[in-house]
């Protein structure tokens, strides 16, 4: 038999549980302010939510589970800043461990959409469509993509803990900071159609890729990729001339550079929409890779929907102007050996096509 006690000394009160208040950002912000803070419009956010909501629902409502829409908004806010997940938790009314889990849970759900949104043209009709769009830029024929690499900043501590100090040094780039070297191919609409990543040099990524193997076997017919001189000139990769002399060569270079500029513009839109890519990620390497794919999926989704890039968020403090931040992510290419077959293909294009435009 247990006797009741009136003694205050024997009463041990339960620790009170703190329930954080969560804001309703759909109601609190108008359309413009919402897009500035979350980098997507309300309409695009709801469209995305409909595609991943089933991955974000909890089996019960115990412990005040976070709704799918609030999970998504917390993750989008992380992409929009380089805040710590403690700051993201404070902003969205979440504990730090919960914010950490949510960001990676939602990122994985978005990244899983890559087969729907990151597609290289395969059919003759798709290839022809991309070639027509690129031709409209500066009359360069047969282009199916522009290819280059950009560096996504990592912070040292998570990388060092994950891969070890010496191995982590392989991720230090020529500008002195730790990064993942991300190679992408884009189309004329600035959509990312192919994406790979590593810590190695640009041309090494492509040389070990399935995409190169497909070009080598003629899968894409006479389609071309426009690249800088960090890649070898081949019959399907067109590089700029180092010293154009004739009017036809000068026209080739001008058209090549203007058309290839699509990839630089792609990086600018991608990173300005999701500043975490330029400012740095304080997460483990594997999670950083998932976030890169997730933001590429979102970038393509928004390009297809024709959604404009929102203004910069004044709450995100930039260490430098955007032009400098974007330039920091680009490394000057180390010139690759130019194969004779590639030079012959380039010379043939200049003689048979660009000369006729004069």
C-alpha cells in the first residue's frame, strides 16, 4: 500500500516541456517576402510539397510532429542561407537535432526527383530541340550542351572528421578552400542536364563519366558540347581557339564563347537562388552531395516553370558582392592537350560553316 504524502520534500515535479511556437509563414509573408526568404514562390512550394509530402509524413502525431510543409520550409530556409542548423531551428521553432534531421530528410526526398528533372536529351527529337535553342543564341550549330565545373564550398571541420585530415586535403582547391568540384552540362534554358562531382580536375571528371562513353560511341550522332580549354578538343567537344587569326576563326570564337556562356549563367542563377552553395555547407560530405542534387532539382523545376530569380534576402549577410562570390567558385582551367582529331573537327566546322556566314 502506498500512502499519500503532504511533504513538499517528497514531491519531485516533472520537468516542464518547452513547446516552441511555430510560425505560419504562408500567412505571415506576402508573396514577395515569402519568395525572398524561401527562394521559391508559394505556388512552387506547394507544387513541390505535393511531390514529396508522402515521404515527410509521420506515422502518428505523437510528440508534436512537424508537418510536411514546415519541414519543407525549414529546409528551403537552410538552402537560402548559410546559417547553422541551430539558427534554422530558432527561425522555424525547432530544436537543433530536429532541424538537422529534417534538412537531410527533405533533401533526400527532393534529390530522389532527379530522374524526373535532371535529364540529358536522348531521343533524336530531344537532341534536335536543344540544338535549335542553342543555335538561337549565336548561330553555333549542333550544340546539345555547354559543360564546365564549379566549386561548392565545404567547411573544414565536418570534412576532416569524416574523411580524415590527410584525405581532406584532396578537397582543398587551388584557391585554398575546401570544396566539391561539380561538373554540369546545361541546356539553352539554363537547366542542368547532367551533373557529376569529385575533388579532381575538370577534365578528369568527364574522362571517367558515362556521358563521355556515350559520346565516344556515337550515341548522340553529330551533337556537340561546348567547353573551355580545360577540356581536350575532340570531334564532339568544341573548345575556343587560343589565337584566332582569320575572320572565320574570329567568328567561331565569338559564337563559341557567347553560346558557352549559358553554363556560367546557369551557375549564377543556381547559386544566387540557393546561397548555401556559394557561402558553404556545415554538413558531412555525403549530406552535402545530397543537398547539391536537391538544389539542382529545384533549380530545374523552377526554370521549367519560368519562375524568376527573387531579390537577395537582406537577412543573409554576404562576405563579398555576388560577382566575387561566383568568381571564387570558378577555377582557371588548366589547359588540356588538344587531340588532332578534335582540332581537325574544329577546323572543318570553321571552314565549312563559319566561313559561309561571312
